[in-house]
């Protein structure tokens, strides 16, 4: 039940972020990748947008893979999934 509620909240927030992106003139996607001692690569995605002359940043997602297996296609797909316009 908790997972279902969390998923619903996440979807509502993602939809609002997608609407914000659709209604602004400027936005960018920021990506930060790091690897851990446990041989896991982590790609964190953030969204920065200008809305009403103010800069906003939103955390989008963390994508994890075994060290050495994360490539540009994974990053591209992660961006596509998390930053799609409604």
C-alpha cells in the first residue's frame, strides 16, 4: 500500500514538472555521475528552469548500474523518461 501511494505521489509530481517545462522559455537538464566503492555508478538528474524570472531546480531521478556498464544511451533514456512533455 505504501509503495502504491508513493508511486501515485511521484506521478503527480512528475506531471507537474512536465507541465512546468512545457510552460517556460528556458530550462536545462543537469546530470551528475559518480561511482561508489561498491562498484555502482549513479547518475543523478536535476531540472533547472526559469519561471517568473526566478530560477528553480527540481530533483528528478537517480539511475544506478554496475560500474562500467552505464553509457550515454542509459543517460539519454533516463532523461527521456523523466523529462517528457505532457
